[in-house]
C-alpha cells in the first residue's frame, strides 16, 4: 500500500482546517457566510484581461508559449519596478506562482528542521501549515492595536536563543492583517526593522492587502522603510500577491529582497515548477505598461469601501457591547474578541445551525498556542443586505449563547 511508503513529513502534514470548515457549510441553503477569504468576483478585470490574453497569445505566442525564465518575465520585472518606483536590479526580484510559492521558497532556502520561525499570533493559516510542513518550530507573538508586540518578541527571541534555538526569520503581515484586520503603525515598523537589524534576523513581509485601502493614509511597507530610511534591501523580503488585486486564479506574485536570497529562491523555483505561468506574467506586464492598474485599484477601493462601512456599522448596531473588534481601513477581514470564557469554536456550531458562519479564531494560531475567544469575519464576499442580516443574526446568537 502506498500509504505505508509516505514520507514522515507527508504523514505529519496538517490539512487546511479552514477549507474543511468552509466545505462543511457549503450545502446549507440560505447560509450567510463570513468564513471564506475570497475576493469578490465583481472586482476581476475580466474584459481587460481577456483582451490582453488574446493579444499576448496571438502576437507574442511564439515566445510566450515557450518555457520561461525561472527568474520571471524580464518585461514584468521592469514594469513592477516602475510601478513601485524602486531603483533595484532585476536580480532582486523573483516572480512566483502566488505568494504561497514565494513563502515556500524562502522557507526552503533558510530553514533546517527544528529552526524557529517567529509569526504573529494569530496569523495566516496557509503560511503556518507550510512552515510546519517544512519542519519549523513556530513561535507566535501576540498583536496589539499597533501590530506585533515588540517587548514579547524581544523576550521570546532571547529565551529561544538562550536555549540554543536558531531563529530563522520573522513572518509578518503588516497591512490589513489576515486574520486580525490590524495595520502595523509606522513607528512599530521602524522599531521592528531596527530590532531585526540589530539582531540580524530577516523579516518576511507578506503583503497581499496594502493596495486594498479604502480610507486613511497609506503607511510605507517595511521593505520601503528599510530601503529608504536604512538604505537596506537585505533585512526585509517583501512578497506582493496579485490574488486580491486581479484574481487568485492568475497565481501570480512577486518577491523583492537580497540578491543572494532571491537567487536561492529561484533555484527552488527551478526544481518545483520551472517558472510561473508565462502568459499570465506577460499579461500583467501589459496591464501595468498600458496604464490599467491605477484606475483598476481605484475601482476596487471604491467597490469594497461600502462593504467595510456596512460591516462596521452592522457590528456596532447588532453585536453585544462586550464584543471588541478591529476597525480596519481596508483589506477584507475584521477580527472579534469575545469575553475570555466565551468559545468561538462552540459558538461556530450554534451559528451554523442558525445559518451564519465565520472562522473560529483558534484556527489561526500555531499548534498549542490557540486562543478560543476570538473569530474572523470576511466582508468581501457577501452582499450588503447579507452583511446586515448576518450581523443581526450573529448578535442574537451571541446574546442567547452567552447569558
Ligand atoms: C496573508 C496572506 N498571505 C498569502 C496569501 C496567499 O496568496 P496567494 O494567493 O498569492 O498564494 C493570502 C491569501 O489569502 C493571505 O491572506
């Protein structure tokens, strides 16, 4: 039997509990789901992309339907550097099939089994399970309103290093955090960079959401702060995904960082998939070159703004006063804190029976470090009416559940 032949890593691999949870609610009629993390299909620029795909295949097909470079399409790299306004060499960028691949390559390049990755607690489950599958020990650091708690981080790193552990990198989602909806304050970003520089601990900045800002002032990314204020392109590796901007089906992201690390990550890409999809890369290069990106981003921001506003208003109107929640200015998630003795895992079953779902917060923590009195709500996939109705129902369910 093949199951007896599986590697230890495969046997121990965790499945995505979130996929299972979402699947368990799929066939419930009239369910209002705040569980998934999908962007609205109404934000996909279908007409422009279909025209660009046709043009690329027709006019550049001889080259583009060939095998592509493992480093990524040179034209796309050029356009990305112009778009973001960086004076970097193309060797400092790698194009990957989604952020998931970039995160996998960086971890594969740096980690030996048993090494420690510091993550925020809560954090994005997709990354946590990948880190775990590659043999990482995960150390979760709590978030406050301004981002990762630096005092806890410093104490933990000290503790780990004193125990002889190797801390390989810090994984953070500074903008419109998934799942916590928090954006790291500017000063916290600087303090984190200074600490990382002093300790020589690389930072992996996962950035799928910074362009989904619906109000307030943008805060520079960690990579930009390190580049502009510390003249450093080594300490932060930033991964930017197109999944929430253009559509996750494209499977496209790019990563910027140290030339040496990018080269090693590229070496992993060669082994795993040779290159990302060549056609999608060239299509996105044209999307940028022909000036579609800025109006499209404006469109997405205008599209999502009422959904976030509705979610925040509905939460303040319908949720019991003892529920605390993040008030993001963008992204696609909000995060709720329940009273200490109120379990979101138990609430999930009751809510599901009343046709409302969310993801219990415990799913977003490294194993053994779970908190149960928290949950994530997505606001990019339901209609405005469903958001209002869903929050009204959830408020009632919470009140009945916690008396
Ligand atoms: C924080 C974070 N990182 C990475 C990803 C995965 O991105 P991609 O679709 O580019 O692999 C997601 C998707 O939800 C995410 O929220």
